[in-house]
C-alpha cells in the first residue's frame, strides 16, 4: 500500500486528501465553476447531486486508503477557501500514474494548477516507489491546461484519439510525460 501524506504543500495552496465532510465546500466550488468544468470534465456535464458527490468523496477516501487513487482538494493559504481539486490516478498502466486537476473559475490565472501539478508530481516520485513516469492528459483544445506540463518540464509524447465526453472535447488528447530521472535532475 502507498503511503502518501494527507496534505501536500503546493506554493500558495495546501493539498488536502478528499474527505466526505468537505461535501459543502466541494459542491460550492463545482457550482461556481460548472460552465468551465463542463468544457473539459466528463463528470461535470450536470451539477453533481449532494448524494452523488458524497459517494464520490467516500469512494475516493477509500481508494486513497487502499493506495489505488489519491485525490486531493486544493485549499488557498491566503483566503482558506477550497479552490479546486485533482489527484494521482492509476489508470494508465504499470509503473505510471496520471495527474488530473481543476481550479475554480474565479481563481484561474494564479498558477494554482501548476503549483498543484508540481506538488503531485513530486509526491508521486517521492512516495510511490513503483512509479517511473507521471503523465498529464488533456484535450488539444484546452490550451490553458496544456501550458501546465510545459511549465513543469514535461515532454509532449503524443496525441491520441479519445471519445468526446465533455462539451469542449475535440476527440484528440495531448499526452505529456515526466520520468523519475528527469524530475530528479530538474528538482535537484
């Protein structure tokens, strides 16, 4: 079982693992950002019900404990508000993990997604001994998201066809990667 910390420092943010008792804050953040989230996130095509979001948080908490998925909420140091979420997802095969992220619409442009993705990359290589590669995937039309892996030194590996499951999807995903040795050189 993996042993990731419950919280991670991320510059202007503190990443806190998913907990069901954060339900109201999560729903508020999603509600405030739903039009933007609908462009890129399949899970946000309709506003999640309280019951559905509570189930997602509960399942996410159990997956974190089991070491199979590591979801975090992003809390702003300055205001203390929940401003997004993301995590490390074991859905791309052995020895690799994928980062997902989103930030509240009213907090875009502050570097929060970059700070969170950097903290998650560092956590993956620090705490998950089996992970040799971290990937970030996004639709080719999501230009703001595509700047994040570039800033963190990820390499663009390829473009893959993908079903269009959100309003802004084009059917092509950009796949970015960072290897453990590359991150160590960059961070060292």
